[in-house]
C-alpha cells in the first residue's frame, strides 16, 4: 500500500503528473493538494479505472496535513514558473517561502516520506527543505531529492536526434550531473551510451542545448509558463524509479537526482575527488533502494571539456545552495 501526494496538483505540471501517477499500479492512494482547484482535479482523475484512490485537498480545514497523513512519497511542483527574460533564480523570492512552509508541514506530519522537489530554483529549494527538516531533527538525506530528470530526458532526445536515430531515443543514456539551471547542468556526453561519433563543435552545441533546454520552452510558451508536460513525464519517471526501488526492484540503469552528498559518504568521497571541489548538494547517478539512496555511483571518466564545465557548475552551485540555507536561517 503506497500513498503518493502531489503538492501543487492543480498546476501546469501538477495535473499531468497526477494523471501519470494515477496510471501507476504501485500507488494505492493518491492525495492531491493545491491552494486552488485540487478537489476538482481529484474528482476528474478519480474516474479513471486504475486502483489508486484519489482525494483532493485545499488549505481550509488543515487540508495539507490531511493530504500528507501517512504519505510514502511526496512530489512538489508547487510555485510560480518562469516568464521570458527570467532566470530560475528570479523565482526564489516567491518559491523559497512556499517550499519552506510546505517543508515545515511535511516535517511535522510525514517526515519519513520520500520527498521529490520540482519547484524552482531546485538548486536552492532542495537545500531549503533540508534545512527545515534539519531544524526539526528529521532530515534523512537518503529520502530527499531534487528532480533533475528532465535534463536527462532532454539529453536523450537531443543526442538521439543528433545521432540521426530519434527512433532510438529511449535507449540513449547520458549522465547529466551538477544542478538544475544553466551552467550548473553538466551533461557527460563523453559517456553517451551507445557512443556517438560527433565532433567537439557538436558536443558543445548539444551541451548548450541541454543546459538551456528550459529556455526553449519558456520562449515558445511566450509568457504562458515553462515546461509542464515533459516535466510531468520526467517527474513520473523519477517517482516510479523511487517507488520501484522501495518495492525491491533492481533498476536497469541509474537515475540522476540532486541529493545531499551525505546520503552516501563513500560515494560522496569519490564524487568529490572528481569534482575537485566541495559541494553539499549535487545531482549524481544513484542506486536507489528500499530506503531511498542506496549508493551514490561513481561519475566515471570525464573529458577535459567536461572537467571545465564542472568547475563552473560547482562555483555557481555554491552560491545557490548558500542562498537557500541562509533563507531558512533568517526565517523566524
Ligand atoms: P503553475 O503555476 O502552472 O502551477 C503551480 C501550482 O502551484 C499552481 O496550481 C498553484 O496554485 C500551486 N501553488 C502555489 N502555491 C502553493 C502552495 N503554497 N501550496 C500548494 N500549491 C501551491 O506552474 P508549473 O508550470 O506547474 O511549475 C511549477 C514549478 O515547477 C515552477 O517553480 C517551475 O519553475 C518548476 N519546474 C521545475 C522543473 C524541473 O525540472 N525541476 C521543470 C519545470 C518546471
Ligand atoms: C525546465 O528545465 O524546463 C524547468 O526548470 C523550467 C524552467 O524554468 O526552465
């Protein structure tokens, strides 16, 4: 019996993500929470003839606590999205407070659940959740994830197209490490499997497209928001991987996730030796298991170009993480 909760369930990501989770036979109860329209979305989705029982909650009558009660996995796409001309960090002022307040309730009601944070800026919102949980004495680094799967999904799509094999996009695997914004996103194209024969110029074009793929969607939506459907797909994929591993299934390939490196000290040591710098949070290849992060897997061999990308990523990430930590410290 698995209870999944979507917070921000009436939004652009929340609705299709809830739809995809309703299709999962791993989930027996699906609680949808939002500040608007969650009961409506829940009523709609509840008519689908898959096993999960669906409920919807608003803030009134302590709806968030009711939604979170007994949660095994909580997925958070709550908050505002970008408009053209904005960076993800420009969302911090609004989303940091939203995520902090949600984390407070999670710490009180369902601290043992897996927590998957989608709300941007992920580089800072995940540290915010961690700090709140730490303050409440319930932080388990193995169970908190920033969802960076969309970067991995984009990498498979763009690389398979560049290789002239778009029909094989599902089997193209590219580790994407670091964070989730601009230059903090580091695709390891030298480790593409199956390998591709492209020159350095193409590698740099692909790297740039993966790093700034979110901007393509923001521009195309022209003020109506950012990626929602591809994100719902990516979020459901990552949530499914976490739930399958919790149920004891071994995965065929590692998913990436933005985690606190203390989730696996030995793995973190190896990662830090490759990064050549210290960072508390990083998106890394994960072996997932019944308790969440089982192992942080080695990053493998990096090209000189990728080592240069990493250096820049770690510099930027430090500021993003520090901003999140400082926000919680300065909160009452
Ligand atoms: P949206 O505006 O369509 O939906 C957000 C939803 O959150 C709305 O329904 C809103 O009512 C709800 N919400 C706001 N405050 C809330 C609160 N306190 N509690 C519960 N719900 C609340 O936005 P969207 O397009 O779905 O994007 C949501 C977030 O996801 C944005 O921050 C966006 O930048 C981020 N995002 C992340 C990734 C990623 O790869 N991690 C990808 C795409 C978007
Ligand atoms: C994305 O990568 O599409 C999301 O982070 C949304 C955005 O703001 O680009």
